[in-house]
């Protein structure tokens, strides 16, 4: 069967982390097509990344906007319906998904189900999970559920680190399927390196290098629970007050929605901004004194950019960052956040990042082509 790769994505981090794979396919003239589920759709969560990373327009756009948080079955189901039609018509040899979103779950389930009816449809797509085998061991998170299911359905597990590979082996996933590739986020940062240098977002926002903290928050378990959202904001504000460090918060649409729903005022110590483009965000991240976040990708990037990070969750599926001293898991209680932020602020960035050499995308495509 001739190779033709389907690349399925739908959210901000997936667009970013698929960028090097898409570019490698273009450069080497490897047949591929892209499916955008439309999970993220606002310009600053979607189009801006295509523009800045110079990615081709998606070949298929499903426009399945995310629905209410308590309707994730409907959300995933609609995406599955759209993806299935395209897979059956286009008959790719391989389908790639990236990360742990509902888009990943939909793409993985459809691919695995089509493979079970190979006799009827006369082809069998293989599933490759990029950034596979991460585990928080917290099944209350939708992301953990999505990752576990996708990993157990996949033919290729592209684990970013050796630690991730060990997680998969503990679940008796076949070693033959696991490839330690590094994380494609390193590729994306290298791709943008020169442009980050030239970007002047720090100056434009009236900030001074190394004198501000960058804050992001969007995870369901944090922003959809009033007590937690309030407590995190208080903790971050306490830290800002005590240290005099200005905190910049590009507010994710989900957090924006929940602030309104709960009528929670944002403390004056936290300066709100709209979600930033990748370049602007990376410029801020690189020049921040501290990063405070519940994002997965931001934990990785701050580690790579040598800026200490505080994770505003009870656990992390990126424990490598904690082990090398780049990250600390602070939970959601205000007091714990304020004191851990203080501690991390004085952290010396002398760690070696564990996410690879920027060739993950290339390795992943080569593995798919070779097997
Ligand atoms: C999703 C992923 C999460 C990932 C995050 C990246 C799931 C279960 N969650 O969370 O793992 O870390 O993306 O940012 O897949 N909204 C907009 N415009 C947009 C996108 C979202 O206004 O472009 C608002 C909508 O009100 C929407 C809400 O944000 O209902 C939540 O969006 P959704 O995609 O369901 O979840 P995220 O929190 O973005
Ligand atoms: N990001 C961005 N602008 C922002 C906030 C984040 O470009 O205002 C980028 C960030 O550089 C990282 C990615 O978005 O690459 C992380 O996505 P997010 O935090 O939404 O999701 P997660 O990684 O938690 O799944």
C-alpha cells in the first residue's frame, strides 16, 4: 500500500506540536493531508498559529466547536463522525494524532475502528500517537483518559522521553511499538528561534526582561471549579504583592468564560491580556523571571527556555521537569502557591532539558515511512 499520512489536530498545542511533522512531509514530498476538527476556532487560538508557523491551510475543516464541558461525549462523537467519513474516503496508510485532547480521542477511536473492518473496506490505517505514554495517574482529568485510550489503540507510540516509555512498559504495551523520539515542541521552538529574538512583545507590553512573571491557566479541574480558580488567583496575587513582580496573564477563553460565570474579580496584581500569538508568547516566556501555569506545553517550554516553572496542579505528566529542578508542583491552594513561587523565583537555571534535539518530527515521519 502506498504511504499517505493523515494528520489530525484541533487545538492550539496540537497545531504547534505538529508543525515540524507537517513541514518535514512538505520538504520531503511525502503524501499527507490534514484534518482540523475545529475544537479551537477563535483567531488567537487557531489561525494565528498557521500564520506564524507558516503552515498550509487544513485540507479538511470539520468545524466541530467545543460544546459545554459536561457534553464531552457529544463533542467527541461529532468529531468522530466527521473524521470517519474522511478516513473512509481518503484511505490513508497512517493516521497521526498528538497529545491528549478530545480531538486525539476522536482520531484514535475512529482509526482503530476502521482497522477492525479492514475486510469490508479493504484497507487498514495504522494509528500513531505523537507525545505518547505520558501519565499523570489522575483519571479525573479528561486528558489522562484520552492519553491512556489513545496509547492502548496505537500501532506507533512516539514517546518523548525514556520516562514516558517506562510508563507504557508498566502497562504491558509492546516495546516494539514504542519509539523514544524527543518532543516536537523542541522542533517548534528551534523553528521560531530567530523570530523570537526579533520579536519585541516584552517591550511592546511595557515590560522589562527578567522582571515579570508569566501566568497561564485553563485546565478543567482548575478553571471550572470556583473555589480553585479563586484560590489560584489569590496565591498568584499574594506572590506578586510580596515580591513586587508584575504578573502577566494571557487569558485562555475557557478561563475568561468561567471568570464571568462565577463573577470572580481578578486581583489588581494580575495583568490580563488576550491569548497571545506563539511568537509573542515565547518572547515573554523566554524573558520571564518565573512561569506559573497549569499547561502541559508551557511546563516543557519553560524548561527548554531555562525559566523556572511552578505548576498549578496537584500532579504533572511531565515529571522529568520536576526531577531536574526546573519545575515544582504547587497544587491550587493560595498559600502553597505563594510560597512555592517565591522559592522557584531564586532557582538557578542550570538544568539540561530532557525533551530532545529538535529532530523529533523528522524521526517520527521516518519511522512511519520505514515500517
Ligand atoms: C482543550 C483540551 C486541553 C488542552 C487545551 C489547550 C480537551 C478535553 N481539553 O481544553 O487538554 O490543554 O485544549 O488549550 O480536549 N473556546 C473559545 N475559543 C476557542 C476554543 C475554546 O472561545 O478557540 C472556549 C469555548 O467556550 C469552549 C471552552 O473554551 O467551550 C473550552 O474549550 P475546549 O476545547 O473544550 O477545552 P479547552 O479548555 O480549550
Ligand atoms: N501559547 C500561546 N499563547 C498563549 C498561551 C500559550 O501561543 O497565550 C502556546 C504555548 O507557547 C504552548 C501552547 O500554547 O506552546 C500550550 O498550549 P495550552 O497551554 O493551551 O495547552 P496544553 O499544552 O496544556 O495542552
